[in-house]
């Protein structure tokens, strides 16, 4: 048997005349040596196969060692974040959710807490961090929009950090989540912007001139999210039952448009549409370029770019002489106008794809308050009229 230098493996000729080579790759849980082996008809061939196996093993070990495995009981947030995002987020949760976490950590969280040990991150530090973000956290467009970061963005940063640290609690790295006791600063909720009743006619007239009337007629009669409309396929339209199935959404992640599942479980829904809309869509289909999408890109026939829709919307508003609002504000317009028209909250909630009617009520409290006042006034009038009609019966003494 020919011996090789340490680490280079060994060769021997077996009784059956074949050559065998092997090398050690470590030990198992019981301390027993583990080996890899190869066999060949000749010594030269066996040596070549052994060398190739050793090279492959070294490459595999190099790849494994390049992974960021956790070896510390109290890592820095930067170290833990890399493990958390790669192990518990990417490929596990929705891609756009993981992307949102990445963006918030890269822009806001890691520059402040990245080098700190998990045990060093306190509730006070987190509280101060979020207040500072709210007052002076804007990175882009500071000259035009000021230094303050929007409460919505700060809330997203708080949630991202909390989810990351909560997993550290689950893994026994820290005893409690320091973000759990943080109180978001009280801020005035921005006034909800919507299209008024008297503005809808001018808006829709301009959409006709711009060649996108059907798109916005659908939005104002269903309240769908922009990504949901852009993802609609002709197979989602049920002409006979006059319904549209919402079962996917378009998202832009790292500059690329992708089709994903809807935002929440309740976002997957079937919406009734009116006869006029069905006719409009079918007439539109005959004139547009062939595509599986109801509202494809006019240039490619593929997915329509949501950013392009927003840019065109602002041009439409300007030409119509209307205030600039977001596409999402058209969704608010649908909800507000239908509630004001007397449609019950549960129906509106289903059409919007909200998790429950309570969320819809909280979001549109200004409308539901008026509805409740109207209901209370109606009951007051009913009781008053009932009292007037009731005859008082007097019994003899």
C-alpha cells in the first residue's frame, strides 16, 4: 500500500486487483473519522480520480465557509441581520416584503445600529432613533420636502426592526425585543385626498381624451389597487356573471415588474361589475393589441408599468384642472363615495379587499361618523313620530 503525505489521501491495491483511494473529511458526532473514497482499474486513474475528489471537496468547503453562519451568542445587529434576511426572509416570505426590509435596513437602521451588539440595543435608543427619523430622517429631496420623514415610512422602519429583533428573541439571542415598548410619536394624520363628486365628470372626460377611460372607470367603480388592475387577465373576467376575479398583483422590485400573489388573503376576491363596464371592456378588447392582459403595455402588450400609469395620471389631472392626487387616492374616492351613497361597510370592505370591516371603518371614520349620525337622526325622528301617533289612555280613578 502506497502512503501519501498528510492531507493528500492514500492509495492501495485491493485483492480484486482494483485500486482504491481515500482521504479524511472530518469526524462524525461520535468522533469517528469520516472519509471519501474512489476506485479505478489502474493506479494512475485512481490517483487522478482521488485528486479530482479532493479538489471538489475543497471547493465545497470554501463555499460553505463563505456563508455567514452564526457562531456568536451576542452578534452585532449587522451580523444578525444578514442571517435573518437570508435565512428567514428571502425565499420564505413574499419577495416585495423582504425587499422592503432590505431597503429600510440599508437606508436607516444599519447606519445607526449595525455595529452594536444585540444586547446593547435598548428601548430608549430605539425610541430616540425613531423620533430622530421622524424629525430629521429624510435622505432624498430634503431641499424640496424638508428634513422630516413621513410617519408611514418611520412606522415601516419600526416594524422592520421589530420583526428582525423578535426573531432574535425566538432564537434565544436576546431576552426581549427592545422595540416592543417603543411608542410612536403622535402626529397629525394627513387629510385624505379624494375626488369630489363634482370633479368625477371632468376627470373621466379627460381620461377619454387620453385613451384610458376604461381603466379609470374600472377603478372608480371597484376601488381596486393599481397593481391588481395591471395584473388582470382576460381569464379573470366572467362576462356571464359580470364579475372580475382579483388573484394576483404587479409589483416593481429592483426595477423589475413581477406578478405576485395579492397583498393579503382577503385581497383575493371576486368583485361584481356593472353592465356598462362589461360592454366597455369587450369593446376595448376588439381594438387593442392581442394580449392576455386586460390593460397591457401599449408598446409591448406585456405587463403595464405601474410607474407609467402614475405619471400619466398626473398629466390627466393637470389637463383636467384638478388637484394632483395619487392613484391610491382614487381607491379612497371609491370607498368614500360608496359609503356616502349608503352602501354598507361590509360590502365596501369586501370590494376593497380589506382584512375586516373594522379596518374599513377606522380608515374612513369621517364618512362612517356621518353615516352613524344620520342613522341616529333617523331613529330620533322615528321615535318622535311614533310618540306623536301614540294615544295616551287615561284610566278612571
